[in-house]
C-alpha cells in the first residue's frame, strides 16, 4: 500500500489567488498585463525568504514536491495599485513508519475478513429467508391479498434488521476503524504562507494561541481530514484593517511597491501532538523582517 498525499482544502483565505496571475475577485474590467522582471524579482525574493523561514522535514519525514517558489506572471489592472497576493506552501509526509502502518491496516483487514467468515453461515440463512419471503410478495399482490403483502414486507423488514445487526455485532468493525484512523494520524502536515492575502479570518471555534515574536495575532483550532483530526495554527504578521464582513485586509506599507510584502499570514496544519513544535520551528523573526 502506498500513502497518498491529501491536501487539506479548507482554506481560510477566501480569495486565494493562484501562482499564475494576480486578479480581483470575479471579472477583470481593466484587463491584464504581464508582471515585469523587477516585480517578479521582488516577489521571488519575498517567497525565498518565506521558504527559508520554514522548518526542514523532521527526522523520519520528507518534503513533498519540488518545494520551488512560483510568482504571478500576470495581473489584473483592477488591483494593480493594491498589495498583490502570492503564496508558498510546503507539504511534509512521514515515511519512517509506513511498514508499521501498512501492517496495522493489514491486521485490521484480516480481522474483518475472519469476523465476516464466522458470521457468513448465519448471514446466508437470513438472506435465504428474505429471498423466500420476497418471492411470495409478487403472487400475493397479483391475487389482491394486500394484507399478506403487508405481512410479508413486515417480516422482510424484521429479517433485514437482524441481518444488519449481525453484521454490526462484535468489535471487529470498531477495531478496524480505530486502526485505520491510527494509520492515518500524524502522517502529513503543511505550512501555507500567504503574502498580502485579501481576506483573513480564523476558524469559527478558534482559540488564542501564543503569539510568536514579530507577529500580530495567533489562533488555534481543529479540523478533520477524513476521519483524522488535525490542528491548525493561524498567525498574522503586519498591519490589518477591519472590514464589514468580519475579515481584515492587509494595510499597505508606506513607500512599498504593490509587489512587496505588506502583511503575511501563516497557517500550519499538523497533528495535535506536533503542531506546537512545528509552529515554534518557523522563523517568524525572518518573516517579520520582510515587513520592515
């Protein structure tokens, strides 16, 4: 079995922009232009600094993908004078215990198969009863004996419930679910850095998190990837202005070009046991230096 990277798609940046272009939400009325070499150099330098501020893979983990920075090559003139949004994301995956995870999943699958084999004779007997009763429904209906049809359907429903109860009996399914969940836990983590995000808000159940040096605020909350719980830490750096919908756009830095970093958000997604150490390993002082 190979483990497939699953990217958590629950982004808190509601107006996220791809690496190919910078644009306003919706239609671009003023048209697009190419970013200049100087602008791309500015954005690349910002993202290289952000990349260098992120921690290396922990022991037993690897960084997925080419881990390269990519900057917008075009922008909508509607937003030309505002701070431009661009991003860098690093994905990590654990590789040191894949054999153990695979063995746990195989053990669970074998237990489920053995449990089903023990139940199969009883399941087959119940299925035979349902088939025999179902075969009587049609002739009874054709004969107009609807009382018998109702009685047959009642018996079929009762046997169906017995069938399902037998399938669900015992703890094999629960043990299988627990092992599968454990095999997926603490397997992946991600760090998203967004430069000049156009809209920011933490999760609805977010609690305050210790604010790293150089940052403005930090929050923590839990999300779910499949059946696996993951913690999120969301850190804001720079100056932000409130807006009516509860979000906060970045405030431009005086004298800085739109391509420069005016404000930053960092989102860490990791297992609860790893989220604090991973966040602490980020060089927020280096990120803050981009805003000076």
